[in-house]
C-alpha cells in the first residue's frame, strides 16, 4: 500500500521564517572580520549547510588553514552575532504561519528539523512558537547535519514513524538532499536559490494557498510503495 501522510517535518531558516537574510548579515560580518569579502557564489554554496561545513568552506574560500580550534571559535562568534539579530524577532515566510495553524488544528504532528544549533533554535522558537512542534531536532544533536540524513531520520524516529510517512518541507538544496536521503518525500519552497527537481520532490513558489489537503495530495503523489 502507499504510505499515508502522518507528520510534517519543517526546516526552519528560509522555510518557516525569513532568517536567511539575517544569516547573510552575519556571514558578511564574519568575512569582514576575517579580512575578506563574501561573494554571492560563496553565500549560495553555504545556504542550508551545517555550522561545520559552512565554516570549512569559509576558511578554504579565504585561503586560511582550517584549524579545528579556530573554526570552533568562528562558529561560536557567528552564532552569537546572529543570535543577537534573532532577538529582534523573525519575519514569517509567506503562508508559513497559516499552514502551521492549519496542521495544528487538524492534529497532524509536526517536527522542526534544522541545521541551526540548539541554543539559537530556542531563540527562534520564541518567535515561531514551541506549541506547534511535537519534536525539534538541531544539527548539534545528531552525528552529522544536513545534507546528511541524520536530522530527518532522528525526527521520524522521535515521532515513531517511518520516514516515508513524513513529508519534509525545505527551501534549500542541502536540506532537500538530507530529507530525500532519509526517505522523506519533500515539498520544496525555494527561498533565494533554485532547487533542482526530482521524482521525490514537489516544488511550489510559496506556502500561500498550501493547506492540509494540498499536503496530503503532494505526499500521496510522491510517496513510494511500502509494505
């Protein structure tokens, strides 16, 4: 039989809240602090990445030795900087809050699955609302962040569901790859960067006019046959 939609797993930055622009500010500040200038190509290469992968790219981009201690310090600095920006509040992506409200009213479990660290995610949840999510999974709580499947596999496990029964909602190439690798069909809502199509992805321009019935239809169209 075909897998039935039992939960929705949401990415955070760029999918629910338009926080990628705040990460842009932080990344430009980091490059400036390290004596460089971030190009558009470099920013595109890091969108949706884990803290470690983003910082490794940054150090290589700037021709710096990727010393583990220095990378850790830079990650901590970036998260502290962006954390201050988060405290000013996070703008919703179009249609995101309405969709969360609809799923919550319908009793469909939701998970937040993000490459952002736990302490910064907690600040974001002050804006988004913790009550929406049955579980939240952050990159520093799994062996590997996105694009590895670990965050989505953990979310499905915590919900007690097979991954194919969960529809992931993502905005980035990195996050979409992670969800697919975990076995989730994916609704892709590209933010600033185009995401390629695939048989396990359904692309929409925004979450406006996406309701629970639409999610069920999308999941049904993407879900694989399961025993």
